């Protein structure tokens, strides 16, 4: 059986969350790096895969999925893995809540701060820091009472949120004052199959 192809950019947290979940769930992917600096994501061939000209993109036979959250759901659903992607309505909704937080509050806080500091993106750093302060405090309070973000075991919620939370220091955001968040980061890193962003 042919492995799905992940069109990837190694420093991207959104690509990393897909690689991380695949590693944790034992899903083999064919990783194909896209040279964003050379404009490979803007070629006609890549634009056919994703009209938004962004990574990650997953190609699985005739099926093409773009958006990291959608890719996570697709891979978990296809694998039939109810541990990572529960089928019970309330449990699934709790996972979706955190998928939404990952592409909203976390993206516009720690992820945007990292884009400015590490990649010189023309975003408002002060706004990213203000958003990060609020977001990290809420996440830390939640994790003070919960072992995992969306249940009693790790789910797609943890895979989606982890990259830009653990990479927050690359955006100039210290995590020292968020003890519950740091403990959760340690729990993710202790999971069998865990890979770092550089793997």
C-alpha cells in the first residue's frame, strides 16, 4: 500500500503537528519538503494541490487534503483511531474546541510572535505578545485541572496545540510562569513515538 505524501516545510509548526501525530499513531508518511524560499508553493503544480499555496498538504491516492487540522482528522478517521479522535459526540466536540483554539488563539499569539522573531514576518509583535499572555494563562489554568487538553488521554487536541506552545520561546515568550503548561509539554514529550520539530 502506498504511503500518503505530506508536503512539508520543516520549521512549520502546522506541518510539525501532522508529523508528530503520525509518529505517535504509527502512521507512515512519505515526507516531501517544499522549498518556500524558492517559491515552490506558488508553482502551478502545487497550486493545483492547494489553491491557498500553503503547507501542509496531504495527498493520499486521489485524495488531497490541505489545512493541518483537516489532515489530522483525516488521518485519525482513516485509521479508525478512537483514542486520538473519539466518536462520542461530547468527547469529539471537546477535541474540536482545541483544534479551533490552535488555529485562532494559539496561532495569533505564540505562533505569530515566532513568525516575527524567527522569520521577520511583517506582523504586529505587540499584538502577538498581548494575545499570547491571555492565551497562555487560560491554557495553563485549564491544564492545572486536566492532564490532557480534551480528555483523560492524549488526543488530536494535544497534537494540534503542542507545536506552537512548546515553540513559544522562539517568539520571545518565556514559559517559566506557566507550570501546568510546562508539565503538559513534558507529558507530550514522554509519549511513545514522540518526535521533535527537527525530526
